C-alpha cells in the first residue's frame, strides 16, 4: 500500500495547468531545501491528467514558469491519462502480445459467425436475419463496446462475472454472453494473443507483482481528475509503500467534503445541494434553435475580438457533431482555429483513401473510383507515366455524365484510349486484381508506398499505425482461421485507423482553441464559449443501453448518473469561478435541436440552485424555437470571390447561345458561374441514373433520326414510325451506355419507348392532317445559309442555336416545334412567362412585359420565330410556335400551340434579349435572383448567394478588369 496523502486544494480562479505547475514546482523547491537548482528534476514523478491535451498544457505551464523564474532546465515528469496509467501498471505480457481492437473484433466476429444460435436462445430468441460477415462484425463491435464499459469495473469486468451477479435480472442472457466470451478468449489464445481487458484488469487488481514501469515511480499526482476509472484507485493502491500518491484538486478547501481522498467528486447530494452559482444567468446562458444559429452566434463573438483571438477566446464543444460547424464559424468571424484533439482517423486523407478502397473492393466501384480520382495525391500517383495529372478528373466527369458506367470495367471500355484517364483506370484495375489474387497485406503496403513515396518522409498521418496493423492482421490471416476477402481485411485496418486521431500541424499564431469538456478546466483564455450544454452531452448519458442500463451499472460498481451530474456541477462552477469578478466572461449556448432536427433538452446542470428562479429558467430554456426553417446541409467557412475570365466575358459579348438567355433571366450570377467560369451545378459525386436533361437527349436523338429519314417522316403508319424511332433509341443507348445497360438506363429506356410509341400515334395523325416535317435539328447558321450568322439587331451579338423541328402545311403555313419530355405537358406561354413576385430588385426592367404583371423567363421560341422569319423572309402571320409534349402520362402527348402569340409579345421578347446582351456586355452579374426556380448551385451557395459570396470583391474584380 503506497503512502496516500490527503488532497491538496489549489486556487480554482487559476487555470488548472498554471495552478498544478506552480504547486509541483513548489513541492520540488521544498524537497531541495529551497536551494535553487539549475535543472528542476521530476524524474520518478508521474502526473495523471484527464486527457492528453491536459498533459500538454501542464508541461507547457511547467516550462513557462521555470523560464519566468529565471530560466534553467526542467526534466519533466511522466504524464499519463488514467487509461494510460492503467496500461503502464499492467505492463506488457512476456509471452504473447495484447490483442489490438482489430484482432479482438476479428476474433469476436468469427466466433459469432460460426455460432449455432439455436444453442443461445436467451440471447437470440429469434435467429438474426442475414448472418453474414457484416452482421457479425457489427454485433461484435457492440459486444466489445459492452466489454469496454465493464473494463472499468473492479469486481465485474467481464460477462462471466456479470452473469453471476446476484441482482442480475437476466442471468440466462448473460450466461449466453459469457459462453460467447469464453469462445472469444479461446480464439484469441489460439491466435497467440492476450485479451486486453483481462490483462488490464489483472494488472490493476491481481495478486501478483507486475510493476515494470511503475517500479521506478516515487510520487504519483492525480491532477484535476474528478472522474477517474473505478479501477485506477485500486491499481494505485497496489503500488509499493515507498510511493507517495496525492490528489490535486482545483477547489477551495471549504469544498473538501465534496471530494474523496483520491480527488474524485463524491457525495452527489453535496454538489446537488450546492448547485452552480451564476453571476447573471440570463446574460451568460443563451438558447439557440439549431447548430446553424449557434454557428452564427459564435461567428459574431469571434469576429468582435479582432486579431490574436486565441489569447482571449476559447470555444468548448460538448458534442463532436458541433465541432465542424463551430470551427467554420470561428473562421467566418475572421479567426484561425486550433483543435488539439486532431482529426478523426477516418476523416484523414489516409482514412478516406482506405474507405474508398474498401468500397471499390466491395463492389461500389464507380463511386470509389470517382472518390479516388478526387484525391490529388492518388490522382498524381496513377497519372505517373500517363501524360500528367491535367484533365484526368474532367475526363472522368465527362465519361460518367455521358455513359453512366456501373463498374470499373465499363468505365475502361468508354475511356478514351488517347486520354490520361484510360491509363489511370488501368492502374486501378491492376491494383484491384492484385488485391483479389495476391496477399492483400503485401499489396496494401506496396500501394501505400507507391502513393506516399514523395518528399515527406513521415508520409500521411496514421500511415505508421496502418502499416503496423497490416503486419498484425497478416499474421492472423496466415493461420487460415478466417475466410475474409481483401475488402473485409481492409475494413479491419480502417477500423484501427478510425480509433486514432491524426496529429495536428502547428496552428496559426493567435488561433482559437476548440476543446472538449474535460480540457476546459485547463484553459486560461478569459473569454470562454461553451457550445452545447445539453442533456446527454454534459452530463453524458448511457443512452438507454440495451445491455447495461444505468441502474444496473451502479450495482456493478460503475459510476452512477448522480456522480456524473456532481462532476458536471463541479466542473461548470470551476469554469465560472475562474472568470468571475471581472476576470473574464463565459457564454453558454443551449441547443433546442440537433442537425437532424431531433429535439434536445437543456442540461440538468442549468437547473441546480435555481431556487425561486426555477420557473423563469424553465420558461427561458424551453421557449419556442426562434427559427423553424431547416438548416442548410453545410455552410461555407469563408466567403467566395469568383475569379474574372476576361477572355470568356469578351467571347460572350460577341457570341451567345440561345439557351443562355434563359439562364441569365433566371439569375445573372448563376449565369456567370455556368457560362463564364464553366462550373456545373454538381455535388462532385458520380451520377448513377440519367437526369432529366439526359433523358431528353435520348428521346431527342431518336426524334432527330426520325426527322432526317425522309422515307419514314412522311409515313402515316404509327407502327412504322414507332419501330424506326425506337430502333434509333436503341442505337443511341448502345453507343452511349454499351451493350450492358445499367438498371437505371433500362428503366429510362422503357419510359422513352412508351413516349416514342405515343409520339408515333400523334405524328401519324399530324401527317394525315397535312403537316409535313421539313427540317429537324436545324442550326441557325444553316437557316441563314451561305456561311452567314444571325446577329441580334442593335447589339451585333451572334446568336446560335438549333430548332428541334419545322413543319409545313399547304394551307396553314409553318410551325416551329420544340420537343418537351417533362413529367407533364407544358404550355409554351407558361414556360416563357411568369407572374411578377413584387420583388423590387428582380427582375430588371427589360425583362418585364410592359403593362402586364408578368416577366420573361425564357426567350427560346420567340427567338426561333424571329430567326426563321429573318432567314426565310416569312411573314409573322404564317408561323406558329408550339411544343410537342411527350410527357410521362402518354395520354397527354400532343402538339400544344402558343395561342395568342402576338407581334407585341415578340417585340417585348426581342427587347428583353437586347437587355440581356447589354447586361453581359456591361458585366452586370450581381445582385443574384433571390427566387431561383431550380437552383443547380444550391449546395455551393447555401444558405444564399448573398451570404456566401464576397460581393464587394467580386464587383471590384469585374470593374477593375473592365477598366484594365
């Protein structure tokens, strides 16, 4: 039994790092008789802190205080978290290694997969469906999670012990779990591994001496650890007698009855009676409806501090789901961010890379290939010797857009033989072949070396742990006990990486720290933002655990909810006390709903010591949400400043496609993104089914072939027309999608066949009525003839375009037709004009119809008629405008003439067209239309163009370039 000293109480108005460092230095000075030493030596000292970040801050504070006292060196103490301390005490096994989480998962999953569930009816009253590897892996992860919770129990650390508990209400169920656990441990032993839980527990409570590292300790300090594992005091209690153990508690001595001798928060009733004391609850606690509103508040607070914000501000994020948005909010406020916890391994570039290979080997090839090509480091690797990286991604996007491949093999068939993409796809196909046919671990290590063999000697963060895991799992695979494919082995490697955190690079000077709850006690910033003080986050919730409900956990010797609440009361009071009395500021934010709009409750910490203010607090914290609108899927962390392309702007001022008028009338800024910068309104993901435009292209291709085939277009036989059009459709689909069409293409083709069949019936009737097809897919230049182009009067702009079809009737004249394949029939007038919304900004005056509460949204048919009249010298009265609708409901198929189309409308349409040309020439692309009908750039411009784009910089760039 070591020498356990009573706790020392530190000044809780100081950050824990500063107070702990000062105390430790004082103790060393007293031990040396007060004689200054050139080097402060903490050899043989272990300091247990709640998190690794707390340890880093303690060591930094020690160095800073030694330097402030006149310099000299410092030999720092060993610093460890409670779990690391337990592992140090347990040491390493002499004969067999401790099983990693991946090995444990593999062993447990293999046991579950081989299980005869009919012998485990208490655990499986009904046989689980689909007992494949995925089920086994997921259920194994659940059972290992239960074992991880039990690992902190002193007397009931495994399933077998829990099954013997006298108050266990489900002994048969736990007996089944204990039998599975026994098989699991046997499997681990057969593989040559020691169970991590058993080894850790035996090191803490066992009878034998096993203190390899701990034998060198002289003093152990528990610094600011109010909730250690129940196992830790037991383990420390087995240290030798010459070791001194003492807790450091950041609290006044008057609160000593709230702590036990190990520095743990004890006597929950004491803390609940005391509660949290606020200086001004209504000012310090704010309620926000959603994560989006929280981000806006954080951005305002961060923006009000100015430069070097990290010296003054720290943000505590109490749920990981809030972290990304809060970090973006700080950046929007003008600051930099430092998250010392690091990036989750699964979200690192290596984690994304491995996940994509798991998907590719698992059959999700197209999405995986697209994702891999979007990783610059991998795209560069596969492009080596293939002509460089330039164009590989654009080739892939074009291939997916046109051909919708559903496998890597299909993609290779459609790839250009002279392009970079074909070589890159061949490289990926070869790696996949090797994964399937060779030793997956060797292939993975070679692939990683191929990708990360650049100048960075350390490679990608997490690379060392991944390579280490491949060797471990390779040895396990060599036993022949497991029949997994390469993708499943890679999935296990990815799980190992997911449990790691990618190290953080050096942060920018003045970066704002974003910390978790346990680290906040160690933070010295005078302004603290606490984001997400909600029930379930602080205090943490068991979440209705199916195996270990809260009441049963207490019986097993695990911390109760009351202890968690008491620890929360203490921590929150410490944060407030440190900044009370003018020393700083604390802003606490409570959310009413999470990012999925699930309701959240305020933390119970907010109701302690409320007294007579309780009703007012309840009304405030449970008020109606301030905003009911849904949150955007994401918000840009910076304001966009689109570049200026002078060459393209000059081209548009001289030459213009007829469909561009519709885009400009929809929104000039989105027109700029599409037509000037060449952007597409896509999310960066592969398409797996034809969109409306591509479906229209299928049908148009068949109808174009029909219009060009003179022997068929004059037919009055619906079956003959349908047979030809559907044959042309088949040829188009084969050219674009190969002989093996993906299922979405098969579905789209069937819909197109039905519509072409209805078209044939209407077309046969039109021909019988005297209407004759004269032209199909005729370009403006062909109409003008003799190499001439059509130029819009008064502008000089050359307008190009194609008319779907022109018919002629001996008595009724000409009819210009535009094919429409929308879901339902569309009237031409409704498609070209709409009612005004009363918005003072949009649309511009030239787009409004004079004397009517309408505005132009499209100019296609009026321009068709005008060009046709100019080119063929045809009188206005001799030309009809119409849509040939081929909707999903084939009964609505037919020709819909634009009734009441007049000279006045055409004059207005031409004036609108000239206004668009003038707007482009003058570079008027702002403000955006606030009422876009179908926003292809919704993801990019969320929650709105005005909020995302730096309008001042954009307009300045346009103006500056024009002047230059």
